[in-house]
């Protein structure tokens, strides 16, 4: 059984695209699409000069290009990005183009994402002095963009300026800290590198949730600016909820309790901050916290199953219900209208059911994938063991059988003709050396010490079957005189040649072990009708004594397995004259396909 290919669904194609181009590039492209749609809508509405907002697009596209280029030429792209920010600000100021606010006031979301990416790549890849200069230039360019664009529409107030500086410091730290941690190449940084790799794997598995949370946080940032400094505590709770949800696959049970605590804190402080009118939370819970709760429920159900997850899901549900009672009444006070509460309960229950269903579906898929991987590993291990067993039987047993046959002959002839015994000892020595070499190859293969790109198969693949067969017959380890008839092309596929060599080798080994009083063996190897035809015969009789070295019973089994792997045919049995006959037909096309 082989591992089934993953289904070609929209999700798998999107996941493959994200892995190929990287999460940073996907986030930047998503920000660019958002800005294009938002700017187009603003340019075509009835507020302000028509089409004036299109003047933002050149700077937006230029910053996106710099952000993508920073992955290859970080320092150059960083300098160019700072220049683009400054000139874009001058262009906006000169032509009175109305900029909109995102995370930073009057700076588009694409410019923010591209700037963060450029700071990250510059701090990670450029030399220390160059990195400091380029990052400083980007920071100055960002300040010029914020205060210069505000100057085009009016003076910036102190509260907005403080918020801009605070958010800018947070973004700068968020880019610099992981960049500096990844930059260290000393041995002491290995634990931090492993943590960064784990975080990267976590992000790759949570990219859908991260995208939803990023959009929600972008919207919530805008409402925070409208509400002034009062909105920052709830925004902080939303950011904390998003972080907990993204990290929840590491410790899903603890993450669920932590998320419930964050939502409870947000629900209790919202009335004191008078944010009911300023924040988009008709259900009493901000959208980011709702999305974080859904993601945490999915991850918990996926990891633990429903039977172990429902107590913590119940705790989170209770906190959400409390938030709805406390904060869903826009007129102030607690929400006690049963009709309103039931209206809120239906979508909440539906959303919870969808999250649980998605988690159980992913859990089932993970279980199936684990089963398939385990089955594939077991099949690979079995195939490897069978291959090693065949090689051990065909190669080593052949040489050992020759040693036993030659030793028996030397013992019988030692008294009559000592010279024959001496010659037999030489052949025994050669067979022993070859057996040791074969054993070393097998041991090296089993230990994984073979050179890269080779294995016990490629190492022993024959390049000239005719020469290898002649060497096999001339070694005479089986102890029976053997004649050959060979008609082989020079371009025989290696896989076919190797299997043919092993079939002939095992057949001759059986002649030496089982053919009583055999005086002749014949080997035929020829190509007919796109097949390699092999035939090994002898003129021995039915064995009347135990064969030399015993019989393991795996010779024919190994030959049938080798032939079956090439989709060939094998027959073995007594011939018309009483001797043993082994014939095999190996398709040449099968060997070429395997190669």
C-alpha cells in the first residue's frame, strides 16, 4: 500500500501556493488587494474630488514592489522603500490627495506591511552598520509619511501623534526582535533557531486563521483611533486573544482557558470605557475575539476530540454569554430582553457547531493521514527487509555454498591427489573474500553508510551482464562444469541485468546443493521479442542426501519475487531428461520504466 496523494481541493492548492511564495508575500499581496479595493471605492464615491484617491496607487504599488524585492536585496530595497515613502508623501501633499488611516495614521496598510517586511529582512540579512543605517532611514521616512501627510489635511493632534508613535514602536519591535534572533549564527543560538522554526511551522498551519485575525485587527485599529485612547485596553485584549488563538495548537487546553480569561477581562472593562457605540460588537464581543474563539475551539477539538474538550468549550461559551449580557445593550445596562438574547444565541450556537465540526473533520483527516503514513513506512520497511533478505540469500549463500562444496571436494581428494586439495583451498579463499565483500556491502547499506545516491541495489547493478555471467561461471563455486550460450545486447537495462544475474546465481547455487551426481550445467541467456530469456539446466538426479549447508527453502521464493517485481514469468521443475530446469522471462520495457 502506498500513500495516497492529497486531494486536489481549493484549500490544498491555496496551501501549496502559500508554501511556495511564503507567508510574508501572501500577507503583502492581501494588503495590496485590500488597498486597491478600498482606494477604488473611495475614488468613485461622492465624497471629495472624484478620482483623486487614485493618486495613492503609485506609492502603494511601489512600496509593495520594494517589500517583495527585500526578500532578495534587503538593503537596496529598504533604501528605495524609504525614498518611495518620502516622495509619495510629497506627491500627496502637492496634489491634495486625501490619504486614509490604517494601523498608522494616514499610512496605507500596504505601506505598513511592506515597511515591516523591509525592516525585518534588513535587520536579518544586512551587515550590522548597514542594517542600522537602513532601518533608521526607514523609521525617519515613516515619521515623515505620518506627520507630512497629516500636514496636507490639517494639524495632527497630540493624542493621534502619541498613538502613532506607540504603534510604530510596537511594529518596529515586532520586526526587529525575530530578525535579530534569526541573525545570530553562534552555536548558542540553536535553541532560538529551533523555536523560530517551530513558530514558522505553526504559522504555516494557521495561515487562514492569521489572515482573518489580521483583517479584524485592521478594522479594530480604525475604531480605536475613532475612540481615542479609551479603546486601547480592548484593542490590547483583542491582540492578546489573537496571539493565544494562533499559538493554541501547541497547548490547546491551556490556550482555551487563557482565551476565556482574556475575553472575560475585555467584557468587564468595556462598560467602564464607554465603548459600546465606538466598537463593532453587536454581540457584545469584538469580531477579533470571536474569530480567536472559533480558532481555539477548532484547534482544541482537533487535538483532544469532543469528549475531552467540552468542559473548556463550556467555560468559553459561558464567558461569551456573559459578554453578550453585559455589552450587547447599546442603551446601557445589562441586556435582559429574552428575544434579543435568543437572537444572539442562535448564531453563537451555529458558529460554535461549525467550529466543532471543522475541528472533528480535521481530527479525522489527521488520523487518516497518520494511518496512511504509518502504513507507507511499514510497507517501505517490509520492502527493505525483503530486498536485504533476497540479497543475503542470493549473494552470501552462493559464496558460502561454494565454500562448502569445495571443502567437501578437498576432503575427498586430499589423500588421492593433494594438488587438487591445494587448488580447492585457493578457490575457497576467493569465495570467502567475495562473501566478506558482499557482507560488508549489506552491512553498509543497513547502517545507512552508503554514498549519497547509492544503495545496495545501485552499488551492485551490473553494467555488462555477459561479463558478469562469465565471471560467475568461471568461479565454479557451485562445483559443476558449466557451459554458456549468451546472446545479449550491450544496452540491457541495469535493473533487468541485475535480476537476471541473481536468478542465474541462485540457480547455479541450487545445482551445487541439490543436483546429485550432476556432471554438466547449461546457462542460456538471450533476448527474444523484447524479453530476456534465461534458462539454467543440469543433468543431475533427484537428491538422495541432505544438501550441502542445509536448505533454507527461500531460493525459489527470492527468484519469484525478483521476477515478479519486473512483471516477468518464472518456471522451475524437473526437465524431460530428469535434470532440474529453471526458466525466466524478464520484460525489457519494465526494467527501463523502473529506472
